[in-house]
C-alpha cells in the first residue's frame, strides 16, 4: 500500500443477515441460520477491511432490514452511516450509490473474503489516472468497481448473476471510450465448494454444520 494512497469513498453493499434471505445458495449446506451467520461474518469482515484503508470514507448500503441488530451494531462499531439500497435490480442499486457519492467511489460487496486492503488501495490509486477500475471475479463477474463519476450505462440491462457480467461491462466501457484499470482476479464465495476453499485458507470461520 502506497503512503500516498488517495482518500476515497467506499460503499460496502451487504444483505441483512435474515435467515432464509441471506446466502440462499448455501442454505442446503448450512441451513438458514448457518447461512445468515455466514452473512454476518462476511459483512463484518468486508466493513472492517474498507475501514482499514487510511482516509477511506465508508458507507454501508443494505438490502433488507437496515435496522437489523447486526447491521446497527457493526455500523456503530466502525462509525459508518447506513443507507438502504434503492433500485429495482442490482445495477440500479449500484448506480444509485454512485449518484449519491457525488465523486469518486469504490463499491464492493461482502462475498470476497480474499480481497485485501491493498486491493482497495490499488483501486483508489487507479482512479487517479483512469475513469473506471474493476476487480474481476473468477466466476465472470466482478468483486469491485470504482468510478470517478456515475455512469448509468455500465449498470443498465446487465445480466446480473450470469458469467458474462464482466464481459458485458467491459464492452460498455469500451463503447464509452473510458480508461479502465483491471486489478487481479479474485474468487467469490457463493457455493459450498467456495466455502470449503475459504475455510481451508483461513479466511472465514467454519460454521458448526458446514459440509
């Protein structure tokens, strides 16, 4: 991490850890309560990572109950404001956060425990000389996007959840002739196999009923 890392706003996108509504793809492996517990851990880790970047101005954007006790507790612990995600789909919700930022912003989710503070620093530094920064995910999406100003075209009518998200986004970036920086590819945590990998690497805690 450079000593001259520029100050940057960071939006952490999270889902309220409500059993049955959080990490739903892992409910068969963990049960609804176990999946919600994993969501709590991932959110706490992502927020702590964002707050560890010197000079970062961090906000927590929540899908679901923004008054959930865990959300209230971790936001208070780190002294960050909480907002509700606004929009009809993920793209609309992300674009809303960039509009609200009114300046350069990095946006991350909670599903990439492999991400480090150094990745955030590299992204912040990239925005000094680029319009867009992306950190691709190995599943064809991305785990971080940063913009110097809102760009609605990067979020409209994208096939969210499909393995073509990064490809579609990069096509939009090229069409708009934006300068784009790409960071190293990282892994998301979405499946039982992903969970086993992250537990083995020591990046998440093994739930009591993990398979």
